[in-house]
């Protein structure tokens, strides 16, 4: 048959007053048992009631429908077929409904699965080269012959005398057709003797009556022997490539229609398929549109074939975005994108950051996962995809355990086996895990047969689970009609009880009419309709049938499938689910669509000896990005236990906080305490020996100041033990912040106290020696000694106060780069850090002042390097300075390298501070302890000692005048022996000429054993009457 001979599937009646067409429903009935039967039977019944609403034009369910159908000359035949939720069975039923029958009573896919080596089957495709665009893509991908093979056409007697023709672009070639002879292709002139019944004059009058107009008789298929269900036999990976159209590049491509047509032609030709001529060829009406299927996977198969046959399809539950590529597909349910976005927003409202998506490896699951991934990435939620094949539940459980995810969103159709294995595997129904199922509204009124769930794994696995569904406020009139259909006068639909008082007892006739509308009514033999339970699919499929009915009414003439579809997408009416309108792809426009989260749990009170029953409640509503929590969600917390505590997104991380080890704290405390005790002992010893010559000459205040500074500095070891943090660092942060600031104060003040003493000692000694060399009198008092100390102390205290008030130090926990599989840090360390960058305004002056003090002390020690060791400590102070600078230089890079290891850092810092203090104390006090037994020299020792050597004095013209100055009467020196002084300095005759005497203070002490003498040497005039006036204040070093 050429493309120009393509006929419409819509026919005129003999009198031309009516147009007739058949709506085909391709939904699943499965086994009619338990909770499955509730959903499938009453969803199909809802489509059946929608057809009755169209035919009777009663307006009982949709009150304004008669107005929408006013003037409509269209009447509908209705036929339902069971797809058994299998895509290949659905295609088989569509082929039977359109009188395309194979020679063998096998489904198209059954032949492929059972014998892939048969000549008429295409060879398997390599997985990496397989692209699955449509049903035709799958089966002709390796076929190079693309020549169309026309099918045998009907005999001339069966061809209509007049055919409406379409352009070649509108009709695919080579497809069968049927034209009953009792229907004319063009409307004949109206017969005045025949008055068509008025079906619109009084729509309410025939509410419960069958339509009175004549319909063409419907052909019924002979009883069928169904092939085994696809799930009864596991699939190989090679077979699965054919089984799942959506592996690789999913969805149909632009050549979908052409490829689907080629597939149909090739399949029928290779199997010697013929157009059925069983029975009268004039009793069959080709469906002009179809409703279904339940799943996206099944819808993609029948949609590809329907595209080849040019039969528009409307689904109320197929949500995959892949179906957008089907040119004649529409839906009354939102597609996956909207639900995926809503679920991500719901997860964000629970502060969930990681989610696992267990998805079926089909069109629905794959596309849903892609949508979920898109919105998860945009929202910062990490998504892990786990594909699921029926029969491989253990693999899913193992992958879920490996992923360590705690929130699971399952977008699957077959859920029972996965729920059972997941519960037995310890990843469902246990504390810490939260599962959600998509589009399982029927579970809200489900029950589980204890005979089929002997272990209770399914029932207990469902307890505490979440259900994600579209939320709406559907019309109660449909629920009332379905309750009448089911003869249901009780239940928990209390909001509808007031509307059930008028239910009639015609349910038996209504149920029988529903059974008769099926192509295989024998399957209902002995079937008892279960109690009614409302689901959203019932409302969505009701609107799907109404959509096709209104589109048929508004499309003029004997329209084609594409013309019907073009009219369909322009509809805008109020259905039982609200406003119904579509975009150019056939997707329903859901402005402000809402989703609901329902919580399901096992009810021990309602469960009985035969069944597990459940309770449920709606906990949240998601509208766009707004999430409204209505009631607390109850999560599993053990067997038959629930909790409202929201589980963590991930398992607890084994975090290493690097707290200070007890042994390190003990070691540092012992070392610090030992140094502090040493400082106290030296202080007490200095005070006790303060009148001993060695101690008195070294100035006890100076020695005690050194001990005090080292004591303060070493005490910083104790508060520094809090710097690595502790278990109470979050609840008692003040303690750790205070410790950080105290450490800085102790180190700075201790350093200033100790170093200012060294600086003052060296500076004062050099000042006296320089003045003595110049033979001039100078007096060094306590104020001169304390001036460097107070200067450095003032700078440090002022700057530390600025730090305290502007940018105080605070405890901080720094995360290390060690991370687990989720990017979480598994290690951190505590330390003291600045709370603001403004802290450098104060730290820089402190460092500059203290560094200047260190440099000045080093310079003064260098200047005093030539003094005899027995006279001063400058040599030992130089050793101390060198040790201190060496400690700082060597410890700084080591401390920087150990900053991420708090225990090692603390121990090393404690050792460094202790060594720092000891390097000051030991060089100063060790010589004192060694010389502690030296005795004082009795009497006054005359010595010839002048401040400069002979050459220096003679070369200095001012020296003589300085000697004559009675105020220049003091110099400090060391006498090894008198003869040596007489040789190095002025002789007695020279002193006599100047009228000067050189004597040693009576308090001077000498050690005969060493031949040395210490004391204050005074130079005074002989004629000076008052000896006291010539004595200067003695200062000991």
C-alpha cells in the first residue's frame, strides 16, 4: 500500500452523523493479588470510568465536561489490554490490537530472547557500538539493507472505495490497514428517515445508563497462552543489551519514525506475518489513540511502535525525560525533572549532603538519575548512582555498603526483592539509614501477605521508609465513583464518607462491563475485586482518557494521528487533577506543582495473622524550592522502633584530632618544673650568699632578675599544653583562648626581664670602664640599671594590651589535607592563631623592640670581651648570648616543620624554652658557685694603678688635667701584683709629682692563693683634708 493510500483510524457511521474511534488502554494488571492488584485494577478502572464519562456525557465526575463536549459528534470504543508490565508483551498486545499478528503466538521480544541465532533475528551488537534510539534501532542496528519491504495488502474487496489520502510526509509506507465495510470513509448524505439519538440534550438524564447509540462490535482475541514473564528468567549481559533500550545513547533519534517503520516491516516480512482475516474483517476498529503505559520503559517500546503506526499515546505515570523524543507522546504526570528537583530540595532541608540513587537500568531509571545528578550538582549534594538489575539485589547491597551512603533514593519499579535483600543485608530498616521510594503512592494503603513474606523482611524493611509522590487536591467525585465501582462503603477515607450515601448496588453490572472491555476477559474468571484504595495514578489516568476524548472532538474530520496530537497539545481544561495543558513536547504544564513526602511504618496494632498492615502520614510538602514540614519524619531505629532524630548523611568519620599525648604533657611538665625549681633554688642561694664577695661583686639584684625572667619564661610550658586542644574545646572555648594569650604574655615578659638584666649589666660595665680609661669620675646608680628594663617592658606590655583588645589570640583547629572518600578531613590539629590580621600592628613593634634589645646586648658583650675573667661575667654572658641565638636559629625551622604534629611541637618547644633559660643561668651562676669560697682581703693595698696604660696616658694631653680634678677619684680594676702595676702604669715619682695617691678600699677582698685582688681603687689628692669627700660610691660587679 502506498503512502497516498493511508487511511484514518477514525470512521464515519453509515448515516454520517457520527465519527467513531477506539481508545486502547495498555496498562498492567499483573496477578491481581495483594497490594499490586489494588493499584493496577483501580487505575485501569479509572480509565474505564473516564471513557464512560465521555460516552454518557453525564458530568457526574467532571461537572463541566458536558459543556466541553457540546456539539461533539465523536463516539468512542474502549478496549483494555494487559501489558503485564513487560515491554515486549506490551508491543505484542499493541500489534494484536491493530491486527498485526505473527505466524507463531510469540511476542516479538520472546523470539529474540529464546533464539538469537535464528536467521530472521539480527546478530547481537557489540556493547560499545550499541546505540538504542528506538525499538527499530535495537533490531536493525546491524542491518545494512534499508530498503522498504511492503507488506501484503488486503484483497481489493476489502479496500474502501474512497480513501482519504495524506501526503507522503504524513504517512509512513508499508503498514497494514483495515476498513470495515459498514463504515464509510466519507460521510454520506444524511438520511431523513434516520434521526440520530440526541446524546447531548440531557446529559444528566442517562447518568447510569449505557450509551443508546450503536457502536461497531468489538473483536475479541481468542484466549491467549502468555509467554513467561521476563523476570522469570535471568538475562545475560548480551540479552540485556536488547532488553534495555536505554543503555548507551538513550531515547529515539530524529529518524525514530523511519527506523521504527523499517523494523516493523522487516520483522513482519521475515516471520511471514499477515494481516489477520479471522472472523469478519468488518467487525474490527483500529485504535486511533492509546493510554499507557505504567512505566517509562514500557511506554518507550509501545511509543516507538505507535509512532510507526501513527497512534498518539498519553500516559499518566511515565515520567522519564527520554520520552520527549517520541513525536506522538504526551503525559498528564510531571516528568522526572520536577520530582528530582523536589527531592534534592527536601534533602537540603534535612541538611543531607550525600545521597545514593538506586535506579533501574531502563529509560525511567536512567533518565531520572541524570535529572537527579543535574540538580544535585547544582545544589552541592553529592550523588552516587547504583544501577539495579532485577536478580542482582546482592550487588546493590554490596555497592551501597562500599559507598557508605546513609540516604538512599530508589527509583525502581520492581521493589519487593530489593527491599527484602537490603533489609537482610543490614542497609535498610536499621539505625542510621533512610530510604525513599519514588512514585509508590499505592504503598500508602498496601498490606503484605505474611504467606509471601514469611521472614517479615519486606514488611520490616518498609517500616520507616519515605515515599515521594506528586501532591495535589484531586476531585473527590472520582473517588466516589470508584468506591461505587468497588462496592466500597467503609475504610479510612473519612473525608469522603459524606459523599458515599448515594452509592448504588449497580456495581456488579459495572464491574462486568469493565471486565468485558478487556481483550482477554477470561483472565478475570473467579477474580474478586479488592477493597478500594485511592492512588494518584487513578486521577492522572482519568485525565489522560479525557484528554484524548476532547482532542478527538476538536480535531475535525477523519483525522490522522499527527493531526490529533497537534490538537491535543493545545488543550486547556480543568480535569480531576486540576488544570490540564501541555507544552509542545506533550509534557503537562505543572505551574506550581507540589510533591509530598509520606512516612510509612509497620502497624502492629492493625496487623493480623494473615497480613502486615501499615500506617502512614504526610510529613512534608515541596513546592519549588520551598519545603514545608508538616509532621516529624520517623526513621528506623531498630526492629519495630522508630526515631525522629535525623540520621547523619554519612557514617561518623574516624577523625584524628591530634590531641596532646599524656606522656608528652608529663615529660614537658617535669622538664618545666625542674627548670623553675632550679630558678627558685638559684634565687634563694643568691639571697643567702648576697654578702659573699663573689655574689656581692656580681650584684645580687642582677642575678635575681635573671632568675625571675627565666622562671616567668619557663612557666609558659604549662598553659601551652592547652594549645593542641581537648575534648571540651567546643564547650569551653574560653579556657583555650585564655591559654593562648597567657603563653604569649609569659614568653614576652620573661624574655624582657632576663635580657634587660644582661643588657644593663654589659652596658653599665662598659660605661664604667670607658670612664675609667678617661680618668674621670662617673657614678652609676640603680636608675641607670633599670632604664633598659623598663623601656623594653613598657613596649611589650603596651603592645600586648593592644593585642588583647584588638586582635587577641584564639584557639583554632586546622584541618589537614588527609581526607576520606567523601572529602572529609580525617585529621586536624589545634593551635593558637590570630583572630585578625590587625594583630601584626602590635606584634611587629614587639619583635622590633626585643630584637633591638638582643642586638644591643650582643654589642655590649662584644665591647667587654677584653676584661679579665676574674673581674666580670661578660665572657660568660657572651656565651649565654651565643647559646640563645643558636637556640632561636635552630629551633625556629624545626618548630615550623612540626606545627602539624602538636605532640612533637609541644615537646620540642618545651625543651627549647627550658634550654633557653638554662643557657642564661648556667654560664652566669656556675663561675659564682665555683668561686664561692674566695675570701676578702683585709686592709688597704696600695697599688700604682692609673686608668690607662703609660703610652695611652702620655699620648693624652688631657689625662694630667683629669688627674688634678678632685672629682675624678674612682676607677675599678684588677691587680694581679703590685710590681706589674708599677711597670704598666705611672711610677711613684710620677704620682708624687702630680700629688696623687692610689689606694685600695678597705673592703677590698683578695685571694692570696690566686694572687689577685678585687676592689675599688681610689685616686685622691694628698692634701685632701676630708677623706670622705673624696670617696665615691662603691659599686661591685
